[in-house]
C-alpha cells in the first residue's frame, strides 16, 4: 500500500466499528413528561423498530387523533439495519485500502446518510403531528403535535424531549472521528507541526460527547416552570433539575423544585440561581440558603441562594432569616 495513512486508517476503522453498535442499540429517544406520569414515558427508536412505552403513547394519541405507532408501518425499519451494516462494511474496506479518494467517498456517503436520515425523521414527525383524526375526542383548533427534531417542546400538558440515545451518540462520535480523519488527510504538514494540539482537541471532543449534560440556559419570560406551569420571569429564584440521562426540568421557585422532586424521584443534580450578583445557575450543594418571610418568591417558597457565605449571613441578619444548607433544603422541602 503506497499511500499509508496510519491515523486516518485507525480513525475510520474505529468509526465503522462504533456504527456497528448502532445496529443493536437504540438510536433516538423521545421522552414525555406530565404531572399524571411522574416517571415519564419514553419512545425508543432502534434501527429495526420501536420500543419503550409504545402502547401507552398510542392510547394517549387516540384521544387527540394522532396516528398510532407500529414498527411494521415504517419501511425504514426494514432498510436501516442493512444500510448501517453497509456503512460499517464500507468503512472497514476503506480503512484496509487506505487511499485518499476512498476515504473521501466514505466520509461523503456517511454525511449523506446522516442528512437523509434526519430529513426523513423530520418528515415522519411532521406527518405524525399534523395528520390528525377530525373525529378525535379532544380537539384544539390550530393545534399540532409535532415532536421536536431535537431538544424540548411543550405539547399541551406534556413536555417532549427528543434526544440521541446510545446508538445516536455512537453515530455522533463516529462523525467526529471521520472529521478528524479528513483533517489529517487534508493538512498533513500542518498536523505534523501541531500533532499534540490536534490529539488533545479530538480527545476533548469525544469526551464532551460522552459527558453527562449540565444545566441549560433558561429563556426568561418564555420558558414555563415544569411544576406550576407559570412563566419563569424572576432570575433570583430560578432553578433546574438535571437527571442522570441529561433531561432538564426548569422551575421558578425552590418550592416547585421540591414539589416536583417528591413525585418525580429520578436521580440527578439540582442547580439554583444566586439571589445576588450574576444570578447564574450554580450546583445546589455549593450554595448557602436563607429562608425568610421577607423574601417574596414566585410560589412562596421564601428561600434564596447565595454563592457567598458572608453575604448569606448578612441577609439573614438584616431580614430575620434562617440559614439552611442544601441538605436541610432537601430534608425540609423535598423529602
């Protein structure tokens, strides 16, 4: 082999092997949360079919006139295992041949497959959310129920999260590896001079894809509290709960977070806005809390968080408040 691209060969072969896992693991998931389903509902999308709470979701869809979901109705579930298998085989062949032109073709085919897949997924979601039975028991004029392509969307009293599952993350990491292979092939001289920097960058990108999600920005004035459904307006008392799976719930008051946690019960981390200063979300266990009747919070929780212990003590002294740790907050308000 005259053109021996060592690192592109390794990266392309690794990307192909990661794609093999996507044949057997769930690629995407749509999570639904509502007060009447505290543990949530989930629809998992595999290469060859659907799984999760399919029957429950179909039962709910019947009332609002949405189509029921059946794996056999989608030709994609017949084709996808073979298409992904073809990508795996093509990637391994490309790594074995190790020629620039073959690498470029493989990367182009991978990108084309990813684009067509997302367009097809959007088309399915659009038809699913807009083709409604005119004789449905529940009808809301002008309402459609299209789930988000990716991210969060409120659908009546349900919050819908559309995010990659394990197989989807394998696709994303494979894409990062192929981009790295492309850069190595395209700019070999520059890379030889900056080899260590590129290696660290690729490693960090892969690590970022695998890390647990943290808090997400709150759109004040438009985002609704996931417990009381009121608009979140006051930054001083906003909070979030991020589950281990990365699902984010937003609240306008610690009282709402506490009430939600009593019912929801999933493990994760709480993040709370500071009462003073930059008013950014901080990890709840790192803050100092004051409970005082002088605090006029959105849902009467009467608790504010401070990043500085001295500032918390001063506020308590001046406003007749009581100092609490996060552990005490959990004991008094959540459990």
